[in-house]
C-alpha cells in the first residue's frame, strides 16, 4: 500500500476515535450486510475543505452499499437551531420513557456490528445542554437506528425538534461536499443539470406520502416544507391556530431564506429514487414533525421532536434508512410491516 493510503487510514481512525464513534466487533453467525459506515473521505478536488467551509469532519458520516457501488450517502447529525415550543416536564413525568430508553439502549449496544456516535450538545445557538448517542446497525436493506437523548439540568420542551440531514449530492457538488456524499444515482442537482442542458423540464426524485399515495416534492430550488400530523399539531399550538403565521416564527425552518409549505403529509417517511425508479434511498424517524429539502445542498431533512424530557431524563427515538433496489410501493409495503404493527 502506498504511503498516502496508510496516512488516510490513520486519519480516518483518528476521526472515528476523536468523535466518540466506535463499531462493535462482529459475532460469528452474523447475517452479512452490504452496508457500511465510513468517515468523510480525503478530498480529491481543489477548493475549500470541510474545515474551511466552517464545519468539522466528525459532524458527518457516510453510508456505502456494496450492491449499489459508486454511491456515497452523507449524514449530518446536528444542523441549524432547534425549533422549540411548550413547557418542560417535571422529573417524575418521564419514568416509563426512561425505562423504555434503558431497555432499547442495552439491546442496540449489543447488536452485531453496531456503530456508535456520541455528541455532547453545548449551550449555544438556541440549544440547551444535552447528550445524544446514535446506535446505527447495518442490515440487508439499509440501517436500523436508535437515537438516545439525555437531558441535563434544564430539560427539553414539549416540542424540541432537531434536524437530521440526509445528503445525496452528485458529481456536480462542491469538492468538500463530495467527501461526505457523492451519489449520482440519487442526485437531483445532477439530473436537473442534464435536463436543463437537453432543454427539458426538471423533474423530482424526492417523494413523501400524502393521502395514502406517493407525492413528489416539487422540482424546484425553493425550500419546501411538508408537515406530518405531529407537525400540524405543533404548528397549530405555537401559532394559536393561525397557520399563516408559521413562516414568521423564529428560528425559521430555513435559516438561509423563506420556505414554501406544501400540503400536509401522512407520515415521516421520505425517499429519493433513481431516475429509472428502480432504486430507493429513504429516511424515517419516529416523531418526525416536518420534512424539507435543499439547504442548499442536494439533501432531505427530517425535523424530529426529541422532547419533552424533564431535567436529567432520557428519551429513545427509533429510525430507519432503507437503501435497496425496489419500487416506491415496495418500500412503503416494507415500511408498513415494520412500523405499523
């Protein structure tokens, strides 16, 4: 192996160790998964690095699928400020959730091949101090995920939504972004460039569930937001019933500008599809309030309500990534069986 190869391996291991990440040893008899989790790769193009762009490499991970080579999906665990509303629970109001969290954490910590990522959230930019621990387990069709939130002395409000960023950037992405995500199979920006060059209208690769059918998120560079049933209750509560005021509230769903609200959706499942509509790459978190796109990366966001949590309390949120050769309907059928039991 060349010296550069040894150097990159060494740096990658340092990133994993310094960011609080670890992967559990694999046990005999494990069902092999084509999925893997890796840190951002070494930048191979001129331009800004992740650090020069104002970020830290440990804020991101990348997902790979050996059955869909040439694609790297990116993930950022914490983005922008939380959207907060409501009161904080008393300590005695969360005992059953704490017990549930303890049980799930023990189960996931013992899962074969689990990847663990811990984040200590600081008291700044609207966040209150808290600790997040993500447990991510590769499976045959994607990743099973557990997000454990531990409040400190302030607790978390009834609504405390945190954004999770799922990145599908393609060949046309900036160099530093491509170290995190380069997935030409799912890139809308790549597709749109090809369509514009050919003089064709641009089309969407992003879909949500609305009125029990798949609905495309409009193909536009505008920032689109869709509300789930939990998100509708959240917005009604914090606007006192006047949903026209949502765009005036701070912090905004899109710190870079205005958002366009689409009609409400059925649930928090959101997916990208390949242009041939034969591959899906979907994200789902329990307690999703809103889904949005393009910030301005080639990405999808879920806003997850991790509250309420009393001071010193804990909450567990389950999630799923699906990455498989399948139709949208096959994806939804699988999701229903796993989450609507």
